C-alpha cells in the first residue's frame, strides 16, 4: 500500500480489503456464468493454495511502498519471477470519490497491489525491499 497518500485509517482499510479480495474476485469473474437468474461458478484452485490458504491460515501481509514508483517496482519484481498481471497480481485504483485526489487521466489513483496466495519464497522475492506497513 502507498504510504505517501496519507490515507485515513478507514480509507486504508478499505483499500487493503480490495487487495485481499482481488485474487478471488478476478477468478470468480472469469469463471461465472448467468444461469436462470443466478450466477454459477466453477473454478480450479491449485491443491497447495486450497490446502494452505483456503483450509489453512489465511496469511496476509501488508507492506508499505514509499510512493507510486516504489509500488510499481513490486509489479516489476512480480513479472520478473513469472507472475502474470490480472491473474497472479493486480493493481488497485481508487475512484477518488472521497478523500484522494485523482492522479491518473481517468480520474483514479493507484493505491496498492494485490497478490494471489503464494509460497513464502516467491512472496519474499517480491517483498524483500518493502517493510511491513506502520
């Protein structure tokens, strides 16, 4: 999460929640089909993710990025270890309807990046230059 935005506690928590949901909501959107007024979704979850995350500890880490450039370095690090944007990770943009000022041409601001559940060695390869958010 970007530290330079000085988000209020509530705003920060909402943005972190978007990150926590990012992987699962993207997977649901890719696999959902409307059938008779209800959505039906069948998705394949790798055994390791299911056993260690869904049935396990739900481990989450929130790290701080000094600014947008520092945050985007996490995106580059993810791509360097072979992760795919919008599948394994994704950028979170706020619509700037409350307290943030738009930075992007479309009126949004980049606030964070989400990652799918992953093995510790992969997570550490990406996050080694980031500290826990304080």
